[in-house]
């Protein structure tokens, strides 16, 4: 049973404290909607979970399947079964999408099983590309190079489908996608969740994504702290009222402006 446990997590970047005592648990098969205003620390939390070197854990712990991750590198965390679909995917010139995904799959923890043959890999890749309604030639182009915004986001989900992680973090996977593409991407995410009982942390500002990927819990992060949790009805409240009343309830109307300034300073250099 896959389980991600975050305990009293404090994290900083360039001397700026961004996460301030985050506590969160994600079980396999569970969908967590992570909501919050811009600059509240949502992407930072995703990066810290995956071990981004620009961020420093000052206090607390991250555990996955009972193993502490604090000192593990990003690739080690990925091999254990964690995956991050990034908000702004990188371009990798000179490396084809096909080779990149095959190498990642080969490096994944196999628990004694033989590596997938290139033939079976190609069949699986072709099927995944078809499921996502992507152009076939994207497999043999350099990773994300000259991809549209929507193609880059679909490519993140393509990697997820191929790697089949235990828990995935989706950071604004719907940005840059048109209405049809949001539906296609959501269907593929839901199918993989049902197939492998995958757990999900889903970050999005838009209610339409949650109409397809229905969360079992909604968590609101403001100023680096989780200030409210609830069921899907909390999504409806935020969609109608925004975050202002939640900020007032948490006493953070003034603090969030400062955090947004600090977060911009950090993220522009990532």
C-alpha cells in the first residue's frame, strides 16, 4: 500500500521560508486537490516532495512507503514510485522522447523483474500516444523541443502512463490545454488511477479539471500553511467566492502579498 506522509514540513529557498509546517497524507487511490492563491507554495511543495535541489528542508520529514525521503535524490524518489508532471516542462535538445522515456523506464526500480524489451516498449509507447491523441512523430522528436504548450502537457502524462508511478503530483497539468485536450488528459489520468490504484495530488486553479478528476479531499494552502481542508463542496465554495474569505478566516490578508513577492524572487531563478 503506497502512502506519502508529510510531517511538519518547513522548507526554504535562497533563505526565504516558503513552507511553514505542512502536514499532509496521500494514500494510494486517493485524489487530493491542492488549492491556493498564486504564490501560496503549491509548486514549492511539489518540488520539495520530489527533491528539487533549489529547496532546503529546514524541519520536518517526507516519508513514502515508510521510507524517509529527506536525503534522497530526485531519481531515487522517482524509482520508489513518485512522479511529478511539471507546470513548465523542460526542453532537452539532442534526446528523443522515445529514448528519454525508455531510459527512465529502465532506471525505474524493477524489483528483480527483467527490463522491458524494446519491442514491447515501443508497442506500449505507441498505444499510450494513441490514447492521448498525440502525433506519432512526437516520439522521435527531441524532448519538448518545438512542442506547443498543450503537447508539452500531454507529454508529461505520456511519461506518467509509461512509468506507472504509485503516487503522482500534477502541477497545473490543464494550463495550455483546450477543452477537448483537458478531457483527453483527464480520461488517461483516471484510467491509470483505476488500473494501478495510483494516488494523486492535483494542483489547478480551474474548476473544470476537477469536474473530470474528482478529488476525495480538498486542501487549501495559503502562505505556506494548510489552513483548510474539506470535501468536494469546498471546490464549489472557492469557485464562487475565491480565497478572500478563507484568507480572512486564517488572518492572512496581508501576509500573502509578502509571500507572492518572495516566491517570485525564488521561482524566477529556478
